[in-house]
């Protein structure tokens, strides 16, 4: 997996922590991709990273993404589909409480990917499974005003 070189110090720290886990992610997912993206909002630019993981199985396709913005805003999304039919989706977003949580962020991305793989056999996520996913993030991801950037 090729990793970008962001200009932002926080995103660079995230990449440094991702480098340590790329082998594990490549073994679990098909062609993981991490892109640097620039979002133009009014007269300013916002830098972000987008990690995309996909897994095609005999029982459907799993899509998992993590968007990490320079201001520590994080959006995690997971979906299972079979053909054109969406079977389930889950997402969480919020701001990392501190820039020092880069290692925990990458660890949580990996823990979430592991759980999503386990849940891939289900055609829906029940409340217990959703809570289990959310609990991975609750300790260091603050919710608040939603970003206007999509």
C-alpha cells in the first residue's frame, strides 16, 4: 500500500502510525488504498487522508473507509452489499480529543476492520453489534457540531 506524504503534522503522524500496520491491513483486505485529498471550502483548503478497504467474499462485498481531516475530525464508514443491494451500513464521526491519539486512531481502525470482517456473515447489524463498534471509538472521539465538508 502506497502511503501519501501529507503537509499537515497531525496527518503525517497518522501516516507514521499506519506504516507500522500496513502489512496487517494488506493481509486482511484486498488492495487497501490511502489517498491524500484536498477539500476546498470557501477560500481555504482542508487536507485529509482517506483509507479505503474492500473485501469481496462469496457472501457479499465489504467496504470500509476512514476519513481523517487535518483538524482531527474523523469519519468511519462500513457497508456490506450483495450485488446492488445494500445489506447494512454503519458510521461514526467526531473529533479526536488530542493530537497524541494517532496510535489509538490507527489501532481503532484496525480493531474496527477486524469486527467488520466478523460481522460480514450477517445480512444486518443488530444493536449489540453497532454498540460494539461504537465502543471502540467512544473513549477518544468527541462528537459535536457536524462538519459542513462532505
